[in-house]
C-alpha cells in the first residue's frame, strides 16, 4: 500500500476545479492507500492573512473536505499547524537547500511578478516546506497538477540530497500519483486558464444558487460561430468543458449541435449550465453548512487527525535528528 500526501492551501473555498481536478480522485485514493490530507495553513502565511480570516478559512476548507466525502475514519485529515514537527523538519531541510535553486523556481518568479511589495523568505523557501510536508510521512506518492511538477521534483531532490549527505537510504523519492485516468482540468469563467480563487474566475462549492447564476451569466463567450461546424473559441470551449462534467450528455449534445449549426444562444446555454452546476453543488453546499455549524465535530476531526499525523511525523523527526547527529547525553 502506497503512502500518499496531499495538501490544499487554507485560502478559502474549494471550487469546481478543486473537486474534479483532485478531490473526486481522493475519494477513491483514500480507500486504496495510506493517505494524509492536510490543510496547508503555514503556506497561507506568505500572504499575511488577518488572524480572523486565517481561522475562518481553515474551518471552511476542513468542512468542505469532509462534505466532499473525505473520510477521517479512513484517511488522516489534519491541519498543518497542528503538527509542529513539520516546522522542525522544514528548518532542518532548509540547511540543505540553496538560494540559487530556490530563486529559479517558476512559482517564486511568478510571485515576484504578482506581489513585488511582499517578496518574503517564506515565498523563497516555499518548496522546502512543501517537501517537508511530504517526506515527513515518508510518502512515495503525491497527487500533483501540472503547475506543481517542479515542486515535486525539488522534493525528490531534497530527499535524495539528504540521503547522499548522510549516507543513508532514509527518505523515499516520491513519484506523482497516477490516478489511472486523464485528470480533468476545469477552466475558469474568464475565457482562459484554469479555475482558481486568486484569479476570481471560479464557481465555489459553497456558492449559493444566486451567486452561481450571477457568475455563470457573466462568463466570457464570443459573438457566435460564423460558419457551420466552426471550432468553438477558447472561452466557449471552456463552458462546454464545465458542462461536460456537470450536465447530462443529452444537454451537452443539444448545445453542441446548436453551436455546429450556428443556432446557439449563449444566454440559454449559460442559464442551463448554471442550473446544472446548482444541481450538482447543492448537496455539497448543504453538507458544508451542516458541518460548519457543528464545532464539536470539527474539533474532534482536527484533534484526531493531529494525533495520527504527529505519530508519523514525530517518528520521522526523531530519526532524522539522530541521522544528523543530534543525540542525548
């Protein structure tokens, strides 16, 4: 049985892209592997959230994980900051990470471009913290998207470097988890790219029907096909991609044929898509609200998850300290 680690930043609501790109596969993965799912609230500190926002976001994401079907009785579900051993391993791994390689990461370069007034050390060493999250449980599989492949490769490098430096075979070099199928990439409503929170182009699992209708009706399209069987433009392809995962195939077929015949009315398509998204997300949203109202249950899940995660993490840190040379007198 593989040990799998996956985290998601505690920056607020999960969206359709999160669900179809990862969480849907987690539901299967948790039954077949030894899984650690965590809320990456240390990572969120690079953006300096307000204390009340940080706590609220952690609670929201935990509730949404659980509402989607992540089972804390099967998988280890925990909050990153509840496992202080992560911070210690992060410090130890930082001693073997070099500024040059960290400055060359694509994510750091992007952050410099997007937030030039907040280029903090946490952004620079972000890949080291990601590596600590993974190798502290000696994971050999990590589900990653295309944008995280470089970070996974750096995790492999840090694990390999530690093993070579101390002449041990302690940390496995984790591989990307293969779900056995093509991952679905859910595009945003802005006509390009993937769905995301920071891009402001997402439909969230906790959105109300009114919010969903408003967002979808504002989605970017085009002026319509100019000739029969014309290939849809990128924004329209995006809408069809979303429709393919939330609507029944008769609906998809209907609007595909209308587009091919130059008879499509995007307003009608958006209205149908909005209602299909609402139908899909409504049971999840209801469950999210039920869990958010049950603080006792959330506290129990967090405490039990922290206990299980710390059992694994503390063992790793003890052994790493011994390998490095820290021993009691």
